[in-house]
C-alpha cells in the first residue's frame, strides 16, 4: 500500500515502478516457482515468497489507481486550509483510497489461494496442495475431491470475512453517499 501511495504522489516513483509492475502483472506467477526453488529451495520459504509476490501486485496497483482517482480538488482544498503534505496523505488520500485497497486485497486473496495450492503441489513436501496431488496420483479421488471442497470452503469463508470487514470499514462511505 505505501508503494502504491508513493507512486500516486511522486512522478519519479511512478515513472520507475509503474512500467515494472505492469510488465510483471501479466506474468503467470506460477512460472516463478522453479526460479524461487533455485533461490530458496523446496519448502515453506518458497511458498511464502510466491504468495507475497502474487499478492503484492494487485494491492499495489489498486492502491495506486485508487489514489490517482482521488479528485485533485480534495487535495488542493486540504492544502489551501493549511494541511501539510503528510496530513493530506493521511487524512485525504488514504481514506479516499480505502475502497480500492480493499478491492486489491480481495483479488490478492483469490490469487494467494490459487498460488499456494499450486506451489504446494509442485514443490512442497507438505500442505493441502501436496495432499490433493498425492490423492489424485494414487487414485483416491474421493479424498482428493474432499480436500478440494475443504480448500473451496476455506477460500469462500475467507472471502466472506473480507467482504464483511470491507462493509464495516466502508460504512462511512455508504452514509456519505446516501446524503447526496
């Protein structure tokens, strides 16, 4: 999130990071698994890094887009009232960007589930992804599908929790939108 906000408020940061992020966003993140295995070996570290990289991109890009979409009039108004650059960032830009940040988090959550299962299937010695792979490989399809149902249920409940949190966090937006 700080990187996205920095990109939105600094032309230098935007000029450097925006092309880099756009170029790597379209890259299928599972293609990084062999490279990360070389760097970190087989195990949890590889899983953590691949999930972090996968989740980082949507959060940064949605934070950046959300901050760029904040009307300049709001920033100028705060500055004309004497707000410092930090105060404008914390009291104007960040609150106005929260809806976009939450969308980025929701997308990142879906990517994280997908990538962690794929990573566990390919390079891990443990985890539910490895379990699904082993059940499918040995022909225990009932256990494989039961494991898949567990993953889907956990992903669905995680998404519901994030949506519920988002609604609570954005209550102020619904109130202000209803008064227009």
